[in-house]
C-alpha cells in the first residue's frame, strides 16, 4: 500500500510538472513592438481591444491636473490604428477612463463623476458608431467605504462577469493597496463574488488592470510591489485554467515585457497582447505576439 501511494504521488507531481511546462511553452512571446496611432500624439493609457478586434479604446493621461477622457481608434492592421476622436456621450469634467466592452457593445468604464455622492466609480452604456448612450452607474460592486475605489474594470465577452479592483486611497493620494475581485451578473444586477477563483492571484503586492480572454481561460493583469522604484516596476502576469468554472492557476510573469508596463488587453484570437508602457514620462502603446 505504501509503495502504491508513493507511485501515485510520483505520477501526480510528474503530471503537474508536465502541465506547467506545457503552459509555459504555450505562452512564449516574440519581441515587443510599438503600435502606431495615426493622427494622435498624446499619452495612450488603459488600452482595450474590442471583441471583434476592429476598435481600440483608451484614455489619455490619468493625472490629477489633466482632463482624462475616453478615446477610440480603428484598426488598420495589428500594429497600426487610425485615431477617430473622443468617445461621444461618455466623457465628463471628471476622470473618465479604463474602457472595456462585452460582445454586445455594452461599454464599461471608470468615472469619478459621482464618487463623493455614491462612493462608486463604475459606469456602463451602449456603444454605437462613435457614441455611448444610456450611461448608468453599475451598482452592487463598490465597498461603499470612503477611500476605497474601484479604479479598473474588465467585462467578459458574454457580459456576465466583471473583473475590477478594490484600491485604497487617502487624502495624500494612492492607491496604497489593491486586489482583484470578481462580480457576477444576477439578473440585471452585479454582485461581488466571494468564490476562490482568484485565490492564487492576489498577494501582498498590488494587483490591478485585469484582462480576460474570450474563452475565459487566460487572465492577464498587472502586479506592483510598493514602494515604486527602479527595482520595483509594474509587471504583467498571466494565469490560466482549463475550464471557466475552476480557479486560475498560480500566475507567472510575461518575461518578454520589460520596463514600466501596465494594463494588458488581448486580441479576440488570444494571440496578441497590447499594453501601455511609460517611456521617458510618455505612455505609449505596445504589442507582443505569442509564438506559434
């Protein structure tokens, strides 16, 4: 019996090692490439590629002294987009950014326009052509505690799951801590989920800027260990799973991405990762392709 148990354990760990090796090979990337955005020469942050791959949404610089707005561009090819302008109907005098969209063109984004009244920052509306209509607050996700902010949002293609973040701020700024969380649609509302899907994702470092693949099996996100320094910069990680009803495995860093890189977004075929990168205080759009 003892010999049988030992053989079973050896088999288990061998299978686990093979699975980890397979996952690692699956996510080998080529060299990063800067993306050209024709007709635009400002900061590009928080990119999102639409579910059909034809549109790029993003916001300009998200600093306090800047009017942060939502913008969009049309795809020419994988590495070139044509700037189309502001997303009409979505922007306000407050910060508006971090766009995401489901497969039915329901756009989700972050806005601070009502935080002082609602302690909430997540909004949604229907995108068509160049305009968002029916904008409304996404209720049921905020912690409803002063200083805590949902400063990112990603929605699944089917529109039933939101990935966001609880971030702690204070009068001196922030965030000082953040973890990813899920909210699941129940009828026409979203509710915070307490399942263990993200158990291996969140750590004592800051996790934020999640991106979920169309099949729900790949989760990209940014991790940052504070305090920020040359030896501690934001890094992009990926976690996988084999079914959309199981927890994500322990994530690993996308080693081909270097520098001050954040906010991944994935192409519909899951072969290209776009992200923004801070180079000499200018945020640029980059892409990286999976190797065949």
